[in-house]
């Protein structure tokens, strides 16, 4: 019998828009109680209000996932409202599309801190309670950028290849504790992450983020005697991988 997400407590980072926002709605529709976390205060509040208007149980927090103290405060607030988390979704990510000689040290550090250190910090914070219960799910949103490389994206590739490796290492480490870890290799999506930065891109080549979100919900509702360590969800026409 498949799992149900009814009443499951979920934290989604990068939740204010794009895939994170679509995933929050899919999770809510599946019965989960969702905490939206994003560094963009106004967008996070708006997304949360839209979910509540539909009758869903949602809360939002302004969170810079690079800051351990903010993670601690946010986690405590979620615990007071929902209890211990059942599911963590590491979706927040940034990028600087620049050749290596123009990419600054500060930009490199910012991307790595957001795309890799953030998921590490959040996982470290929630994993003890999951171990004690002998159950939990961690979803890490990687990218086709974790499978191949293209010019002027060295730091993004480095962060996403590392996140994929981190996910597989966690899968091996946490599986005996009943904690499932899944890396989601998402192909190009019709989200601001791409469309705002690459106005010449053809949206018809991309997939709606709702498709990826719905597949993640399906992974989470698999019976607990199965785990998906990695899943790729690609647009039919976009060819970033393979």
C-alpha cells in the first residue's frame, strides 16, 4: 500500500516561487502541512497566503539557509507549530552565469554556501529527530547541471555535482535508519530561475514545474520498503541531458 502524506510535516526551501512554490502546492494537495522558507519575505508571505486561501495548512518563514542561527530559529518555530519534520526539501538555489575570469570569489562562495552548504546545514539539523523516529525523507533538488557541463556556469555545476554526491552519500548513510534520501535531477523548467536570466530561451522547450513537483510527491508516497535514490525528470524537447 502506498504511503499517504496526510498530516506529514514538510519544510521546503526556495518556496516562494518556481519549483519550490509548485511543490508546496502539490504537497498541500496531498494532505501535507507545509512550511515555506525563502529569503524573499514578500514572495514567501504571498505564496503562503495563497495556499491558506485554498484551505491548506501552511506557514512561512524568511530564511537565509546559509545562516545556522536562522535555520535553528526557523526549525524551532516549525516545531512549535507542527512538531518534528517528516520531510525536508532542499530546493533553494542561486547561480551566476559568468566565465571563470569574471566570476568573483564572493560569488563563488555565495553559490556554494546556498546550493551546497545550506542543504548540509538543514539536513544536519533535522536528521537526529528522523533517526529517533526511524523514518523521514530528504529531497535534494539537483539539476541536469549535475550530469554534464556547459560554458560560463562553473560554480553552478560544481555545486550541483557536489549536491548529487552528497545526496548519494546520505542515501547510503541514512538508509539503515529508515530515512530515504532522493536526488531529483530536474531538466529545464518554465520558472523565473531560467526565464528571468535567459529571456531568449524558448519556453516551449521547457517543462512546467508542476510536472516535477507532482513526480516528487509520487516518490514520497512510495511504500516505505522502497526508496528512489535518484530520479531524472526532463522536458521532452529540451536536451540538456542526455
